[in-house]
C-alpha cells in the first residue's frame, strides 16, 4: 500500500512541471539613467565620517538626512514611534519620508535603513544605501522651491507618487520598515518597494525576496530587477538558491527590510551586494568607500535601481501582487504546485499509518495504553514549553518587537546560562514526575511495541495535517521524519545501529532548517538558541511552537522504541497513585501521625 500510494505523487509532479513559467521583465527605460556614482559615494562618505555611530533613535543621523534632502525641494515628513528593541530597551525611532507627488496616488517606495549596529562606521551597511537613496531623490528635485508639492508647467511629475523612505531600526530586524508597512496611511496605494542595503560589498549584485509570511514579490518585479542589474554589471545577479527559497517559504524569515512588506501583500525586493550575515567588515572604514571597487558597485546598483524605478513608473502595473513561488532565474515554479506536491507526499504515510492502525484493531492489539504513553510525553513537552514562556514573562529571555533579533548584538548571541540552567532543572523535575509511569519494568511484548509505534505515527499524522492547515511549505521539515520513522516498526529485530540510523534520518528536516538559518543569520552553534529567541519575541507564532512540541513528543516515543526503553502506560491496578499523589498522601499521613503523637504526649502529661 505504501509503495502504491507513491504513484499518486506523480500527478502533482506532472502538474508542477507544466506550471513552470518564464517571468517577463518590464520594458527598459528609453533614456539612460542619470545616477551620479561620485555624488552618491560622497554622500555615503560624509554620513560614515560625521555620523559613524548611528544607533536606533539617533536624532543626529535623522537631522543629517533632512539636511541632505532639503536642497531638492522635496516634501519631508518625520514619523516618530516607540519600539522596544531586544538588548536596548524601549526607544523612540524616527522614519524620514520624502515624497514626490505624481500623476497618480499609486506609490513606489525607495528605501534604505539609516542606522547601524554601532560595531563600526557602517560605511557599507548602510551608508552606501543611504547615499544611493539621496542621489536617486536628487533626480526628482524640483527646479524651483515654490511648487515642490505641485505638478505644473515648471515641474513634470512622474506617473506614480514616489516616496523616498529612510528607516530607523533597520539594522535590528527592519523595525522601521515593519512600522511603515503596518501604519502608513497610504500603504494600500503602494505598488512596489525597492530597498537598498549594503550595495558596495565584496559580492556580486544580489536580489533578496523573502517575506515574513510564505509569500514572494511579483515575478515581473524580480525579473525587471535582474534584467537591469545584468545590463549594468554585465553579470547575472545572485539570488537565493532554490532550496533556500523553499526553506524560507516553510519558515518565513529574513533580516532584510523587504520582508514586512511582502508579508502584507506589498511587492518588495532588496538590492544588495554583501553576502548574508555575518556581515564582513568590507568598506567599514569611510575611506574605503572611495575605492574603485566601491565606486563601481555604487554606480552599477544605483543605475540599476533608477532604471527599475523608472520601468515600474512608466510601465504597466505589476500584476498579481504577492504570491509564492521558487525563482530559478529564467524560470519560476508556482508555489501552489509545490504545495500540491508536498501535500501529496503526505498521503503514502497517512495510508500506511491508517492501515497499521486497522491491523492493530483486527488483531485486538490495545492502542489505548500506547496513546496514554504519548499523552504523558506530550504533557511533559507542553510543560517544557510553558516553563519557557513563563521565564519569558519573567524577563529571563530577550523581549521586544516581533522582529528578528540582530545576530551580531549581545541579545542575539548571548546565552543566559543561569536562566537556562534553572529552566533545565525544572524540566528535569517534570520529567522525573512523568517517567515513573513510562519506565520499562520488564519484558514488553512485540504487540505492545507495535501499538506504541502506531500511536506515535498517528500523532505524527495529526501533526502533518496541522502543518498543512498552517503552512503547507513547512512539510519540507516534517516529511523526512514521517517517511523515515514509518519503518521503525519493521526494524524491531534488526541491528540497533540500523534503527538509530533510520531515526536519525528523520531529523533531516529540522537539521536543514537549522543549517539554513545559521547561514542566513551567521549564528553558528548558537542557532538553536537564536531560534528560541525568535519565539521569545513573538516572531515565531505560539501555534507553530505547539505543533513542534507535539512532533517532539512523537519523536520521543519512537526514540524510546528504538533504544529498547519503551513501555506501555500501566493500567489502573499497576500505576497506583502516581508520584505527585503518593508524595501528597505520605505528607498527609506524616502530618496526621505527628498530630496523634502530639495528642498522646499531651494526654500523658495531663494524666
């Protein structure tokens, strides 16, 4: 049945093959770009020299930007807002918005973060993007100061309204971009967002397109950016690999500022030339921005950004909005087709597990004790999750806005050893309470082990269905365990090493997630703790956490089977009162005994 059901997966694969399409780029502008790379470099050098330390909320950096944009006669606005940043506390941040009115209310946003981590001058990250932002704004300067906000004979307006956005808190997970995407009154009018981040780095130009939700920007916008970058640099731009894009759809995560816009259905991409974190110290010293390489990178990406802006402004509207897909360069694979394949790959496991359950029922093998064993393990894992959340409420873990924590900061890579040790001790106590009824006290029949595996596999089937209901792309992390652990009941009499190898193969999905997250955030061996921090600040939703705990409980039961330590949950006559009630009973009996002894002694004295 298991092998036969795999034939059903061929149909979605065939459908996915026929959905592969070639994205079309918008037409190139008729006029060459006017981007002045020397002027952009000078602006970036000035920012890096005079505002080297630009922490979130720095009024000096905001005032510097306003001074830089003031000669162009643009309408300037300041959007101040409060945010709690992990490791820094509650701060007042400021987004600076420069607006160029157009013939239409439809808006194109060009943005760059202004702040840095305080680990250097931040010349590349992100004085370079700010310099390009100011130079792009110069191209829309009003010839006279008076009609700066009006279209007329002295000023030709673009087809779209253009917003140049300098965000604050961008180095700390895109806080300013997330605030703008959530609160800007005219966000429903935004048709495209172009983010400039670290554009004079050592790598070739690259496009980032992941969102905080399993969505992607319109293929036409990505194809337009890729075509313009190819024209300016002479090489095809880099992009996330197909596997990385699939992982980002399964676990939406990005440190770039296009992510909150894509999550809200707003088309957005990031242009950069610096590899994923950890950020290399290239061009961190202001003077190195004036190197030949930096000037060339600034010119290539700056001109490409201007051409993308012009193409979107003069071209047809980008159709489709955000969707999901895997971008392969010249081709894209539609997200719904990938979801269909992943869901179909769940069917063989479900069919085999239901058949296994039916066989147990026909052979009158009791499943209830095995399900109660899983229930006890699930209760323990939920207890661990509750302890983690409680320590978070007590301030033991980082707290702040629901944005990715900057991995380079102390909040992103510091392990609170004492709090983790205390939480670990509490969890051990919880396990000692749970394990008394899960301890193997003698030989366990093969039928009981089969029931234990069936119960765990049934729980995994429920987990798979919950994943489908929340985010089908996340099946990429769950399917390896489902199909590998399905073979554990068949390996009871085989080599222990083979059983361990099969169980380890089921961990391939979570290991893939940790590997990709470590490459994206540069957290190395601290990646598990960084993932826990994403949960503590609310970036990872609680329902996802509960699903993971249910999966871990099923894995723990199968691990007990593999190691030969599984035992079915004891019956009422065998289990007695349990550790908690027995200890309470002993305490009550001891208290009564002390009272009787005290009463006897009192009566003896009175007598």
